[in-house]
């Protein structure tokens, strides 16, 4: 299943992008009669059942993605560059005309199959700055950043966490928000491990009770404060040139080693050093 990372990997400098969002996508797919009985529910004493794919069913994203795979495969065979995510897709071209042709052929095929592109949520005019799946893709600067709305939501959630003694569930929710922002925050993966570790340890101490309260250490609070201070200006770079120097390291309880180009060093660890935590300095 494609993701925002797939879309980012398809970006090229100065490329043009567009997006097609399908209107009522799940409701366009009929469920066979013999399976409709599994999609029943009661509301105010009346029994209802879905005759199409419902929202909220765990298997629907995968089923819908598999349903449209041949559609997007056909477009790729025509030479178009695109990446779908459930009912949303990004279309890319090296220039304006190529992207516009991609949009025309994609809409025509989807329309022939009975799907309706959403006129307000879709971006039909090729552009070099596009919002896709909550991220701002910029092919001019070759960067990815959070949308202002997503950045505000994350910042507010972290601030709320820092102002109180949170329950484990609230910490888990903030960690999930943080990890989901990684495509647009270059150094994000360096600033969440302590919080995640403390959440996991608190969950063990409370026998898996997410409603139990926990205390964040000063180190975890400093880690979370980094997000408050940095999120507004955070970006991630799509294009990275080849590094001038590559350093490789490895370690185990038996020994360690590192190499820089053709220069290598290493050695065995005695029993005392082997028990210490691994640290790269």
C-alpha cells in the first residue's frame, strides 16, 4: 500500500504535481447481497444494513486499494507517474503539459469506471507546491513540511501534555501524532524515543491499563519541548546529494568496529565493557 513516503520518492526537482480525490469512494463499491448481513446495525430501534463499503471497517482500505490497483497499473503502463492512497492520488509530470495529460487520462479512466473526482478536494491544475495527505510538497525547494493545520494540532497536543500529569493513553496519542509527522520533520526521529520508552514502561507497570496516569521525566519533557519550539519551522529535504564521507559502525557484546572509506579499526570487548550500554561518541 502506497503512502506519503511513496509520493515523496517520486518527486523530482521542478516537477509539476496534481491530485485527484474520489468523492464518496467507498459508497461507489457495492457489497454482494450475501455479505450485507454482516454490515447491519440498529439505530433508534430501526435495523439498517450497508449495501456498499462502509466507513470505519478495518478491511475496507486494503480492499479498496486492491480494487483500484489495475486502474493505476493501466495508467502507469501509459507512462504516467502517480501514487494512490485509498481514495486520494498524486499525479506527477516533469513539466506542466505532462502533468496535465496525466490528470486528463486519470480522470477520464476513473469517470468511465463510475468514480467521481471531488471537485473541491482535488487539485486539477498542475502546480509545484501541493498539499497531499497533510503534507506540503514543494518541488521548487525539494522540501516537505507539515501543513499549518497539522503543525498547530501537534503543537497544541504536546503543550497540553506538558501542562498536566497525563494518562498513558494521552501520551500514546501524542507519540502517534509525532511519528506521523516524520515525513515533514527532518530531525523528528531523534526526539521521541525517550517519551515512547517511558510510555511503554508505564504501561508495563500498570498491567496494560491505558487510563492509568504517569509522570514524564525531565528528559522526556525536554524532548517534547523540542517539538513545541521547532515544529513551526520544521521541514524535511527530499533531495540529498551523495555524502562526501561515509562512516560505518557496528558493535556487539563480543567486539566493535568502524570504517571510514578504506580506513578501518575495531577490537574485542572485555567482560566489563561488554556489559555497558553501547554508545557512539
